[in-house]
C-alpha cells in the first residue's frame, strides 16, 4: 500500500496538484509511524475551540489531546514556512495525527518547547538545502512546484519522530498566522491568507522557561506571515517569575 501511495504522491507533484500531494504525503507519514494504527478516525476541531480541546487532558477516544503527534520537522532540520528560504528548526515541529484543523484539512500544527527532548532526536542529521533558482522565463507556480519537489527530497533525507499517545504536553501558547489579506496581496502575490492556521505551543505538564520563550519568539519574529507569539499564562510555571516581564495585570 505504501508503495502505491508513494507512486501517487509522485504523480500529483509531477502534474502540479499541490493540495492533493499534501494530503497523500500526510497519509504516508502517518502510516509510516511504527506501532500506530493508521489511518484512524479523526476529529475536526474549529479554531475557536481548539485551545479548550487540547487543554482537556481527560478526553478519550479519537482526537484525544494526549494522542499521537507526528514530528515531521525535528529540531536541527530545516523547513520553509510558506517562504523561499529554509530556516533551521530550533524546536520540534509537527502535528496531531487525529485532530484536524478545518482551515487546511490537515492535522493541527504544534511546536514543542525547545527544552523538551524527544526519543530518536539524536539520530537527526543536518543537511544543506539547495534552493532552486527562479527561471526568469517561468511562472510563480512553476517555481513553487520546484520548491515543493525540493521539500520532498529534503524530507526523504530526514527521519520523522513520533510522540506516542499518553504524553502530558499541554498548550501554553500559540503563534497566530497573519490574517491581514493586504499583506498577503503585497508579499505573497495575492495568495489567500490562511486564517485559522495557527501553531500551538506545547510543554510537558505546562512547564517551560524563559529560554523557550526567547527561542520561539526570535524564530517567528523574522517571519512576516505570523503575528507575535501569544502566551496563555502570566507566570512561567518553571521559574514562577512574572511573565511577560513588566506585566502588571
């Protein structure tokens, strides 16, 4: 079955069906996780409800908040966030396998605080990524297809990681996507703003530190397509210091 899905994935990318390619690619990744029964039932959770859903650690069944997480962009690898340049990941980035974000019909994206380690990350190697040159005679769509092919080549060089169900990762913040359509018109050629495709930050038992905050904020400060990082609590559960600094609320 996997070999047939791989052939289908190559066919979609060959004819330029980006969305269909991404759907099949996600299914391949999930089916490749050892010990995970896939495909499994999924639950779609609206952006207005996702924080409450992820915070309910007593939830059971499909879409449970302590369910499987696929880390397809581990720390030390490189990833594009809708832009030309790849950025080295200072944290683990992935998605829930059973909780779907209706804004893109993919798993809800998550960031694991940098202070948290994951089994298998010592096997991750660093690779340089060669960015395709934009052909002056080509179109923007052609260039994006070239980038997508490069993404696929890069993914195949890196092992994925898996956080098994039963973890105690709790949402402590989120990185909201830029929803101002005028910015997307100016900087992304009129691409529709991916409203609702926010990234949730998870920490073990809700514990994180100031270094986690700085690393995540510094990373996303350089990306125009995201707003400022939002933290859900006033105090850092580890240091018990006032957070953010200077807050008097």
